C-alpha cells in the first residue's frame, strides 16, 4: 500500500512539476520576434489578414461583416 502511494505521489505530483515550463516563455518569444518588425510591415500583415476574411451576403448580414455590409 505504501509503495503505491509513493508511486502515485511521484507520477501524479512530482513528475509533472519537474516537466512544467514557464507559461510566459512562448509569449516572450513571440514579442521578441515582433519587435524586430517595423510598423509598415505590421500594418501590411494586418491588412493581409483582414483581406482574407470572407464577405457575407448583404441580404442576411447581421452587421458582423467586415467590408460587405
């Protein structure tokens, strides 16, 4: 019984704690990558993403459309 308790403690508590990474690492990495971009490049990327949105039919548009209503 004691052996199973020790095994459960190791695998359910200690092992996940040892393998966890900082939650803020990916965010910091993305921020560092975007700091190198100049403002014009960021605007271009944003405009490209907005152009890729689907247009809706004006007959059934609910106001959530980007360009079509």
